[in-house]
C-alpha cells in the first residue's frame, strides 16, 4: 500500500491511496458492507455508484459465513464479486457493542455470538489471521473500545491494553506476510541463486508486503485529551500503514467528539492516511476533512435509507412525510443519482409507505450517491484551494431544510 | 392495439402485439408489478431484464396511491418511470381473493379494503374508468371469479353476470374513448371542415382507439366444460381486442386446469391474442403455449425469489439448502442473468439465510430472467417449427432435478 498527499488546503488533505485492488482518491467515504453485502444493493449496483473502497466487518463475517469458508471460496472479494479495495475492521468495536462478552484477558476476548450464543475467541493474532485469510486490502489492529463516560483511570488502562494489542497485531501481520511469502517462494522453487543480493532482498520485501494486508493502528483514549496525545504518540510511532481515530461516536455529544478529532488529527503522522472510524453525518465528513482526516466509514447512509431518511443538498428529509404524496419532483433536483434521475418524491413515498423492497434499493442508491458525491466535491475543493468556502456554503445550505428549494 | 400471428407450430402461435408503448413479441410472460413496482427491483433493473410488457393490479393501485393521484402524476407509466407496455387486471380477481366483500349486486361490488377496512365500490364502469385514467395499454373487463368447487348452477349464474359485466366493460371503454377524443378535438379546435368524410371518420376512429386502452374480455365457467364453451362463444363474439381465460389456478388440481385450458383455447378467436391469467410454473407456460396461449402473468417467479425458491434449467432449488454453503458455481451454469454471471450459489445462500435484502434482488433478477429467457426459447422454437422437441427436452431436463448437472 502506498499513500501520497497530493494537495493541502489548511489542514485538509487531498491524497491518493494505492492498493492491490486499485487506487483510492482521498478524502474517501467507505460504504459499509457488514456481511459482504452493502445492504439492499447488488455488487453491480454498488460498483455503479463508484466507490473505490468498501468496508466489511470481521466480527460479522467470522460468525457468518466464517473465515474457513471465505478462504476456501477465494476471499471476500471473490465471494461478493467485488474487484475494488476492501478494508475490514478488527472486530474490536462489535465485540463491545454487540457480543455477549465472557472474559477480557491480556491474551484476548472470549465472547458469545449475538446470533446463537456459541462461543468464540478473538485476539490480536486471531483477528489479523482472519482479516488476512479473507484477503482484504487493509486490516485494522485489534483494539478495545471503552464505553463513553468511563473514568480517566479506566480509559487509561484500556488504552494501554490497546497499545499492547497494537504491537501484537503488527507482529502478527508481519509474521503472516513472511509465512505466506515463504510458502509462495517454496512453491516457485525457492529464490533464484546467483542474483544481486540487494535486488533479492527488495523482491522478498515486496513479496512479504503483498502477501498480507496493509495494517492500520487505532488511537484510543476516550474524551481525555492527555490520553489521546499519548495514544497518538504510541500508535503513530509504530510501523503501521495508516492510523485511525477509534472510540468516537460511541454516545458522546458531537462537540466532545470534535474536540477529540480536532485535537488528535494534527498529532498523527503527516505521511500516513488518517481514518476516523464510524463517522458520520455529511456535516461530520466535511468537518472531519477540515481537521485533516482522509478516510471515513459509517452505516448512516445505508441504515437511514432503509428507514426512509434521505440526505439531500437542502438537509435531511423523511420520505414518508405526507407533503411528498403528490410531489412529482425528483427527491433532490441537484442530485444526479439513478433515483433522482428516474423517479419522483411521490413514487419514493409510495414505495416506502407500502413497504416495497424497492424503497430500500432506491433510497440506498440515493444516500450513498449523496455521500460519495459530497466526497468528490470535497476533493475538488481542496485541489482548487477553495475548501473553506465550500465548507461554509455546504453547512449553510443543508441547514436551510427547504424541500421546495 | 394490433395483433398478428407470425408463425404456427401445431397449436402454438408466434405473434406480435403492437401498443402505444412498443411492440411485444408473443408468447410473452408479463412480470407482475402489483403496486407499480415489480417487487425487489428498480424500474431500471426491470428494464435491463428485457420484458416488453408488465402487469399492475387495479385493486391494489386504486387503494394505494389511488387513481386520482396516479392520473394527476401523469399515469402509472410516468409514476414508475416505465416506458414499455402495461396491462392491468380489472380488480375482479383480488376482490374475491383479498377484499372483505359486503355486497355483490348486478350493479357492482361493495367491498372493504384489506388494508384498513375502508369502503369502496367497483363495477364494470368504475374499473374501466380507473384503468383508463391510469393510462395503461391493455385493460381487462370486470369479471366475477367463482371459487373452485362451486356447483354447476352457481358457476353458470356467476358466468352470466361476468358476461353482462363484459358488455358493460366494453361499452364503458368505448364511451371513455369517445369522450376523451371529443375533448381532445375540442382542445384542437374541432374537426377540420371540408375534408374527405371517409378520411375524417378513419381519423376519428383512430383518435378514439388511442384515447382509451385496448380491452380484453375474460372467459369464465370454472371447471365445467359446457360453461367454458358457452363463455368462449359469448366473450369471443364481442368486440374485444383480446380474450383471456380467467378463473383458473384458483385451487383446482393441475390436470383439471389443463383440461379447461386445452378445451377452451381452441374455441377462442384465431385472430385475437389469448391470455391465460395468473399462470404459472415454467412447465405451465410451455404447456399453455402448446395449447395456443399467447400471454401469461404470474407472481410465482418474484414471490418465490423472495422465499429463496429459484427456477433453473434443471428444476426448482431452495437456495437455503446446506449443500450450497460452499458451492462456488453459478446457480445455473446455463443461465446468462446478472446473478449467475456475477455471484456463486454460496454467496446467494449466505445472503438469503442472513436475511440480506440483496438476496431478494439477486433472486428476483434470476427468476424473472429464467421466465423471460424461457419465453425467448419458446418463440424461437415456434418460429423454427421445433416447439414439440423443445417442449419434450425442456420437460425432461427440469425433472432431472440435478443441481450438479
């Protein structure tokens, strides 16, 4: 994996991330495909929306269909027919939000599946092994995500565990790459005798790098800025390919979240991609980019779509609202998505209030397009050094709330 | 509307139906879009599957969103963004299968909505008015559909009512066309004075014909062949644009249904399209074509798709079956649909057992493609005078039931 910052506008960065499954323009929003499916869409529909990378959940996929099956079927890309990049989380966040936990130990976490109660174990080594065997492009270090509201001492203790797990995640990733590279060399009859030693070393390093996913570390520390500073220094100092801010959007007020993000982002290594996990609304993306974030993911556009809440250039609307019943206009006249190009507000409301499956499909297409198009506009504005004015006009437009605009 | 039989092979007919929304190659299967949405698909996905005509339900659309709204929004084509032909049923069948009926009188039917119990009235005149105002290409006469198992005398009485309602439906359609033609002439400043009277008459007839939908009559008579003969003579003798066989697939055994179809089809006018309503399985379509049927509709491919039952060249399969869990092959290796081209049996099973919405989408795409592709093969085989051998090999292939074929 390679990352290059192409342009800057204030703290905002316009970059390019290169993976084995294509190049990703940043800042980027990654649609969430929990179970190797972005809910409501075929892989072809997702591809048509244009994202260069998507996210899948290690926790969900290890339960269903399981890593053995995924590996046997050629990895998660082949499983869902997706040829662009995939990032997986480590399972850490879902363990603390979904699973019934039996024991957190230094070694790892014993838990029971939220589906059928069957017992599982996750550790840095196991999480990395699963992510690597699923064949993803970017894996995340295994971390502990402390709940909002914990006291400083408890968060500090949790953070220290996350730091030890980060080092073990990194070692596990490197070991996996070396092991796969060795078996690949063996299959190919060993390294060529008589070659230039420095070229051989470079080739071996490249083989190791492509035999395992890129790995991002995760900064924790809750809302305690001294802990965030310490975590940024520790994680930022390790040999990760990128650094994420985790443990936000877990119930804290929005201003506390942005206090953490605005404080932490500048402490992260300049040359590595920065990923703000699980965030957020369109405003959050714009404000996150302003803080220097390069990557985002969130279930909000897809989950809200299924609930009939749609993001537009004039703010959020609930499509079930009676005022749309006879409205022949496109949902968002400024939007170029399939939904806005082909059907009316009246039709979208009709499908939603009558529980038609196509409502979820149309709504998901629109909301994801809205997010992806917002990121395109953000990237253009950074490249043309007009991000500040873009941000101002964006924030004022969405607060107008005018469906008749 | 125009219909021409292009080729014959035994009783099977290869024809062409011309409507204001395009030409339809027959024999044809019409996907069902109950509420102006073929369940699970966007209109674009439906279009990509290639059907030249679809069916909507008058009963459902009159309740939700209602004909006033549909007319105000430019008709059902515009409402759902569909530019090909639409046929609507008359509401007769749903009245007797879904609604809570208060009174059946000579005039029409008082009933309560199955949604909220609110009172409605349908009659031949009201049904035709609704269908015409929705702007559909082909409307169906309003009929009574007797339950399976009724005695001969009751079915005869019901059939006689259907015949009187057929005459009223036809009169209502003609009156609607004349009324619309007159207001259209008025808007355009009246008919041109001084023209050739026979040309003027032809122009007026054409204006009337395009101002209202084509109308098909419906033959009833239950499983009583003498009543079917009488009904075919009465309905076949009226000035309908096509004739349907109704009142089948209402619970009778398959051999009784085909006794009726095989008996009735040859009694219908040669020069008009013949439509077998609400039928059926792939085998039923092949056998219906063999009896001389030109048009079919059924919820089976779309409803079964949502239940995980998929039609293949080797018969029906239940995708949730554990034997598909690790199967990397396409669902049907002979199928060229998006689903079979892009994902595996293992992925389809994973989506279905985990309740992913995309399961319904992929399954619906496959099942509809299977039906539409079957009709393409049927049309080719009639044109090349090989329908008999096609039918034999089709019926033997689907009874093989071999998912490993």
